[in-house]
């Protein structure tokens, strides 16, 4: 992931270049049924049930997520970026 925001972007509420990104990951089986799983690592989950991390402007980062589930039939997943702001999610 890369942060392309700068202090000149409209959605900035201060002069900083730090962006917090909140996302939701959903796991599915081959029949497109949602698989129940708990995020095991990293545990940075907010009140909005978003996992998040922060990046400075132009910074890139790779990340790995680990989930705890008894289901071994994971076929695919969706990652939804649900929050981008210079203020951390609640």
C-alpha cells in the first residue's frame, strides 16, 4: 500500500502528511459463503471494526494479516478500504 496524499489535498484537516487507512477483510469459500474468522495479527482493530495502519506521504508498506478460523476451505477474499483520514478511526 502507498500513501499518495499530501498536505495540499482537500480532505486534510491539518498540515500533516500522515494518513490512517482502515480496512475490512472478508474471507469466502468456493460457494461465495462468508467464512467466520477473527483477525489474529496484527490486532489493531477500532470501535468501527476496522483494522488500520498509518503511512506518511509517499511512504509504502507491505502488510500481512493472520486470521483464526477452523474453516480450511478458504477460496478467496475481499479487502475493502473503508476509511482514509489524517485522524485515526475511533
